[in-house]
């Protein structure tokens, strides 16, 4: 009798089943955020358009005298006049140079003072109290004094913008550094970081949001100071256009110049927001923008 030996059965391999689940809650949240953003931008665009339409209708119907408040179409004609004569192209670079130079000098001074006061208690005791007292003085009240000190030339105009730009950067830098948890610095010392390395790796990244907020406020303040500075016997810039229009009772050109200041403020604010996104990319990701 011959014994029959059966071969062992081959092992059965069971492939794991991979289930792909879509996070519908996340997708719906993204759709909701997108619709909210669209609604927000829609409101932002519709409201100014409605205001301009009401403004133009009231001006066309003669509800308000054109010498008091001309309509938007009249102001557009004033822009065309300023552009044709070249006055606007000549004034913008001069005004931007004044504001930019004053902001740069005042911002850097405020940054250095804020860093020193935030890192060293000796610096805080030396000049924090005097700066806090000077901060309460409106910079417009300093115009006569700056004229006496620096004359009626460009020096007094730039100096006024410098004085207005120092305090926002100083205050935000100082408080941004002082708000850092000191235990983080102790951890850095535990890992052998030198003081310079601790400032570069711990202090600067944590204080950067507050510093950028200070620069953003300082940019807006610099434009406010520019408006005041260009009223000091100026012979160029947007302020010169406003003063000349005031002498000839051109309300349309006065409003056009004021709107130029407003447009500069919007542009500066957008630039500062973009700078914040570049320097603080993690905040943009966290906010979903």
C-alpha cells in the first residue's frame, strides 16, 4: 500500500483594506469661511459705492452747494486737471520722501530705545519716564517749537514726522520684549545659549509681532504728521496744493488733496500688512489667510 502525502496548504494573505475618509466637516468649514470672506468683501465694496452714489445725487440735485461740497464727478475732473498740469506727479514723490524719511529715522530710534529699555533695566530707569511724558504731548502742539528750532525748511517738517513716529515703535517694542516669559530665557541659558543667541533665537521672534504693530501704527502717525508738517510754509508737496487751492477757494481740489492723503494711508496700511505676512508666516497660516 502506498502512502499518499498531501502538500501543505499555501498561506492565505489578506490584503489590508484602506478606507479613505474625507473630512466633510473640514470641507464645509472651508466653504463657510470662503462664503464669509466673499460676503465681507461684498459689503466692503457695496457700501462705498452706495455712499458715492448718494453723494453724487445730492450734488446733482443742488442739495449741497458745489462751493461747500462738490460731487465726485467734479473731484474726478480736478484730478484730471492736476494730472494734466503735472502738479500731482510733482507733489507725490516729495510728500512720500518726507513721510518715508521721517518714519525711517523715528522708527529706528524708537526700535533701538525700545530694545534697550526692554532688555536692560538701567536703560528703562534712565529714559522711560521722560519718554512717557513726551508721549502725552500732541505732536501738532510741537509745530511752533520745531519752527523755532529748525526753521521753516525741510528740517522742521522731517523732524516733526520723526517725533511723531518714535513713540508707537518704542512702546510696542518695549512691551513686546517685556511680555516674553523669562522662563524661556532661563531655558535658553540651560541649553548653553549666549546672550546674543538668546536675543536672536528667543527675544526677536517672540517680540516681532508687537514690533510690527508698532511700525504699523507709526506709519499711520507719520502720515498724520505729514499733513501737519506740510502746512508749515511749504512750497512743494500735497500740502502746497492744498494751500494754493485754499487761496483760490477751490474746494474740489482741497477735497482731492485730502483724498490723496487717505489713499496714501490705505496703501501704507496694505504694505505693512503684507510685511507682517512675510515676516510672520505662521500667523497667516493660523488665521487661514
